[in-house]
C-alpha cells in the first residue's frame, strides 16, 4: 500500500510496512474540488442549530469531544474526507476526550493521531467568556487548566483584563445523532445522545509534508485547505449547526488573517 502527502503540488508516495492495510491519502488541489476527488460546497438543507450546553449538568447524555479549526498562513482551514464517504464526508478534525484529560490536551492529541500534525499554535477557543471579552482573536497565549476529576471542563484564562469564566459561561457546542446513526451504535457509544464539543482555533506552523492520513486507525483519505465559510455546506447535515456556530465564532478572526495574508501584513496576535 502507499501513503500520500502533497509535496510541491505532487503526490508523494512512500512504502508502508507489510501487513498494514491502509488507504492512500491525497491532497486535493483547489481546481479539483468539484470533481471526483473532492466536493464543492452544496446548498445546505434546513438543519437543527447547535445545542449550547452551559456548565456540566447537561453533559451526561453526550460524549465529550473536541474539534480543531487548523488554519494555514493564508487563513484557509484544513479539511479532510472521511474514508468511504465521498458525497458528504468532508469535515474538520475532531475526537473524544479521555477521562481526566483537559480539552486542549485532547485536541492536540487527536489532531496528531488523525493527521500526524504536531506543528500548531493555539490562537483561540470557542468560549462564551472569551467572546464577551472580545479577547479571542487578539490573545494567542490561551491556556487551559484541567479541573479535578471527574470533571472534564476547563477553566480558561486569556488576559488579566478578561472576566473570569463561570460554569454558566463555559458552553459546549453539541449535536444529536440522527436516529439512523444511533441505530448502528453499540457498546459505550449506544448510551450517547450525541457529542458535546469544545472547539479550538490552531495555526499550522509546519510544512505540508507533515500531513499523513495513512495512520494505523485511518479516518480520512484526502485533505484540502478551504475557506471557513464553505465548511457547513460540506459536512454531514447533523453537524451543520455546530459548524455554523464555529464559523460565527472564528470567522472574523480568520477573515482578518486572510486579509492580512493577501496584503502581506503580519496577522494580528502573531
């Protein structure tokens, strides 16, 4: 089998150890995204908005999860296509939070496990206290402190002038699994109504050769950089409400970075 990553616009191939069954993973260039290898944004049908969960009392029915908005120097967002789902399989990386694990630690771990990407810098988080302080785009030194187990929420600090986070302001963005998806779940997954997510904005600081989707437990088979606003039209319908909320939260900061990249000016908070 072969794995692939983009190098100077080409597919770089490398041999895998024998006995590993992994699919080739390819970069999808912009001109091909409406063809078989990629998907053009579609007009999103009506869908439920994201479920905002304040505090921890509403989390019992949801699997705790993190989502990662990874942007490059041009302000475009890393997207990947789920294995075997060409029609509506494009999304941003996401993954579960282990018991006792801080959300930020889970985000960095899941990103590396799914894509092999480690070269990132945290520049923001979907958090209602950060939004009220207007601190999210301008304070890249965000840090999260895990609270004592069994609590998996995180207290966030942004700057000395930011108001403290309170349980009611630490909202999780959640979505419910549709009935047809829940019907296929078993084991631990069967008890969950959906997933509750903390979303992080990360700046990719490495080289694209770092991206490798052909990992042992492969989830994606292709990847591409895209404008943030395209993503709700590409993801599966039951996640679109969360994606709409993420676009509303991070859109202004990412748009400012894209404008700065186009003008040659350094991005704010760099």
